[in-house]
């Protein structure tokens, strides 16, 4: 895999990019302290009334579709962390 050039796999429709230095730092912290909430910001909403679960699910999916960072995970490949990003 060549650094800086995305690898495109037609069968899985996934782009693979090297993680940025900031992303590598976050990944490293997760390896040192698995499951820690060091970089998480909790947010709570209080809603009243009847919940339309279908509308909520569609809204959340639209947000995920719009923001690549919500579809990105980190994997270790040949000793380096990479971030595959799935297309929708």
C-alpha cells in the first residue's frame, strides 16, 4: 500500500487512507487505555412527546451519510494505522 494514495476496492466499495498524525495519536491513546472516555464529549437531549422512531432513524442515517468521519474506523495494517471509509 502506498502512503498518500487511496486504495480503492471495487468489491467492498471502501477507500483506505493513512491516518493523520492527530488520528494516529487518538488511536495510540486507545491502545494504551482501551475504552477510556479521554476524548469523548457526552451530550444529552431531553425530548418530550411521542417519538417517531422511523423519523429519528432516518435523520440519524442522513447525518452519518453526510459526514465521512462518522463512517470511519481505524485498522492496523503492516504496523501502521489506516482509516478505511465506506461509501454509501
